[in-house]
């Protein structure tokens, strides 16, 4: 079971990144063993379709669950098609996200939480 | 001959320059006015054309038959805009991201993709006195302006030989502006002597140079701001073709939809002189009337 957390840096103590399509890194982790790898999000600087590209990236890595701050409408459609569950949190580190997920403290969403392009002007 | 009016910064006076130049030339020449600012066309507020016709502008978007699809993924690989991609057991399409290039349809080995037209806007045309007027309107919510700009410019092909086409471009230096200014014989870059005007002018200069369109600068609101703009033009050998002084009466005329060349004799002279300067500045080989 692999889950992805959107992050601003490459390790478990990194600040969580609230953007989905335009996050800096995806930390892909097995929550049981806590083995993880950090992947640069190539879609972060895409002209358009960043959320879609990110969803495809996670699907190709057989991620089944993602923890992030917001998802736009296109990302939500792509994640649903890929069968990837979306859990939302507000802030904290990647480690906090994993802990909250394991304790069942995160909310699952099935629809977009923000409009298109919301991640473009956030840093 | 095609003259485009562009700016970099918005609100510098592109439309003012474009319509007054068109009105000046229309006294002796056949003039075609093309408002390519399809996200917010406004030249018609001044030229008040009588519209005679319109046409839908569409882009071909892919429709996938999932039963014929073999999930090879080539459609997703070729699409630069993530408008089509296989995910899970489905082929997702995002019509609003599609630029209508047709790459996915061409590459599909099983013929599972067909194309359907998606309306993204409209082109309207008519006459304002002797001026042939065309403008485009992007449909609200549609992000793709260049196909409409191209549709507006295509109307130009119906014009008699020797017609002078005036293109009012959108602000900025992005794809819709490039689509507007490309293939012009000459481009007027309208700016104002403020730090913002100068900053965005430098971007516009880089753009017209990359497009290899000969150009010159028109300074609107001259007298406002500082000398940075003039120094920049001199340092870069950019011809300054005309100035419109920063005066309340010109702003008031514009604000009520008036025409500078009809209300102020000195403006009529200024635009006649601008045209002569363009003709003298335009490089040899330009198709002058």
C-alpha cells in the first residue's frame, strides 16, 4: 500500500505542501514500514493541466492514496479515474500527515475543493 | 499592408491609436480594421460598425470510443496540454485544455478517437463607414484565444488588393498577442512614460524582435512620469514615431467614445504625420499602398 504526501522538501520532516498539482515534491511512502522516496513534481511548472499530470504520475507509481491540501476539478476527475483516494489536511509536516492518516484523523474528499488554477499563485 | 498595434502593458492606448490611425487612413485608402483583443474587444465602441455577418469558431476535440481503445497510451504521450490521457481503465479527456491539434486522432492505432467541433467563440464583421470591421469574441469560460485571433485575421483574405489592415492586438506578450502580431508588415508598440510602461515595453520589444516584425514606439500620455522610456528607446535605437500629450481633453474624448482625429485638428495632423513616419521607417520591401 503506497500513499503520497505533497511536500515542500524531500524528507519526512519537510513542511507539507497544500497544493496538489503544483506541489514541489511527492513523498511516496509505505505507512507501515515508513520506507519512502521523494520525487520531484515535474508538473509543478506546467503551463496547464498540472493536476492531471500529477495524478497520472502517481497512478504510474501505483499510489492508492494521496494526502494534500486542495484539489482542483480536473485533478479530482483524474484521481477518481485512477482510483486514488484523496485525504485533506491543513498544515504540518509530512510525518504529521502520516500519523494523522494512520490514526484516521484525516477527511476523505471525492470532489474538487478549489477552482481550477488555484495552485498557480500560491508559493 | 498589415499594421499591428500592440503594447506589453494594458491600458496604454492601443485602441485609441488603432482606431484613429484607421479613421485617418480611411479618407484616402481602403482600410480593414481587425480587433484581435478577443477577450475584450472594444474598438467597436468607437468605430460603431453595422454588423453584417458572423461565424462560429470551433476547435476539434477528441471523443474516445473506449471499446475500440487498446490502452496503448500514445494519445496521452503526444498531448502537450494533458487534454487526453489513459488513467485506470478509462481514457479521460479535458476539452477545455485541448488546442485542437489532432495529434491524438492521428496517432491512435485502432481508430478509437474521432473529433467533434467545440465552440470557443465567434467572429463578427461589418462596416463602419468605408472601414471594413471584424472582431472576435472568446466564449466566456473558454481559455483558448489564438484560434479566434486567427479566424479574425483570415477575414483579411477577402479584402481588395492594396487594403491597409489595422490589427488591434490584446495586451501582454502571450500566445494571443503573438498570433495577432505575426505576419504584420509593421508593428506599433504603444506605451506610456511610466516604470510599468517601460518594463512591459521591453518585453514587447523582445517579442516583436523574435517575430522579426519591424516596429516603432508610440508614446501615449507623454509628459507623465519620467525619462526612462525615452532613454531606453534611444539606447536601443528604437524609433519613437509619435507622441500623444497627457491632457484631460483627450482622456475626456476617449471616455465618451469619441474620436481624437475628428475632435482635435492637431490630432488629425499627428496621425497623418504618424502614417508618413511609418512609411518612411518601414524597411524596403514592405508592401506600401
